[in-house]
């Protein structure tokens, strides 16, 4: 097992070096960002003592992917596999656990750690015969696939906006709206095979315009319940609602164009940094969207 964790650390360092980043500076930056984001959740979100552990559990659950567990079981015997998974979940849970302790959320910290370790024995994704219906037709495959993988996030977002109305917390409703749009941006994290681009008998400009129209339309469909609820109960703040709606749509467009800016390669760490920076500082979208659009046209023209 020592070899396994050493290998993962070497892979992490190599990945950063190939992307042109200093591993030590990047690691330090990640720690600082973690502290800032954690503090932001506690400052801006009501019921943070529940929301923060929930976000943490979602991240930890990613380690329990069925295919990943199957691979590890083929590499290790039963006892070593269980110890390895407990160690992985424990290492990932420690920063969140420590932050909860610092905030004196002792009960939440204890429950969170128990749940985080318990997830090491659970496959968090598995095949199912249940087909989740979507409000989309089959043209925008990103939304069909993405929605079915993340539909629980949308349920949570809709629940949060209802809670925001009950507790009269407008900021929580805006957080739910932005969470919906950020989830939509994840639909464009993986490039499709070249064939699915090639079959469009269009030039890059028409292709991208159609993609953008689809992204706008179906992002609006998913955010519409939130817009309606917030508008009805906070009509005096309707200008803020539509401002954040526009920002959310720009997030999705930015992510879409970033996918094709270096197509067919996946989004690399440099692009991810640019996207992340534009999320935290939305005015950057006025620069990143034209940049990614120009790059996308160049990359797609040969297809």
C-alpha cells in the first residue's frame, strides 16, 4: 500500500510539472484556496454546519466509484483493499474534519468523519435499469448525460431555494441558482469523440452558435423553477435575480467554449485555472469567452 500512495503522489507531481506548475507552490495554493472557500461557505451560507459536511461527503463519495473499486480489488487482497479505502477516505476527510473542529462544530465533525469512513465500504455508482427522464430532447447529449448523472444536485438546489424562502435568506437562493449553473458547466468537462463533431455539416461558427443556443435554452430550463420562486417571493430584488441568471449562463457558455478551445484534448490544468478564476471573478468572462471562442473556431475548422 505504501507503494500505491507513493505512486499517486508521483503521478500528481508529474501531472503538475507537465502542465508547467511548480508542485510545491501549487500544493500551497490549494491549501490556501481550501481555507478561503471553506470560510466563504461559513460566511455566506445559512446552515453551513450542515451544508459544508454535505459538500464534503459528495467529494469523498467520488473515491467510491464502482469501476475504481473493482480495479483496486484486482490489485489488493480483501484486507489491504479495505485498509487502503479507509486510508484514502480518511486522508481526504481530515482537512474538512479539522475545519469543522476549528469552527467548534464537534457533533457535525464526528458524524461527518464516521460517514466519510463508512463510504469506503460502499460503491457510490452502479449500473441500474432505471432510466431517469429528462426535460430535453436527444440533440443536446451533454445535458441528457449530465442531468442523469447529477440530478440529485438539482433536487438539492430546488430544496435549498425553498428553504431560502422559508428562512427569508435571499443569498441562499442565489447560491442554489449558481450551484445549478455550475453543475451545468460540468456537462462540458469531457470532449466527445471526433465523429460526433464531424457529422455536423456546418462550419465552426454555425456549429458553435447552435451549441451555445442549446446550452442557453436548457440551462434556463433547469434554472427556471429557481427563478420563478425567487421572483415571486423577492420581487423587489428581481434585478439581482436576472443579473445572477446572466452570470450563470455566461459560466455555461465559457465552459462549453473551453471544451472546444483545445479539442480533442481534455481541459487541462491551465484552462481549469482560467475557468476557475472567471467563476470567482465574473468580469473575466468578458475576456475568456471571446478568447475561447476564437480558439474553438481554429481547432474545429479541420473537422
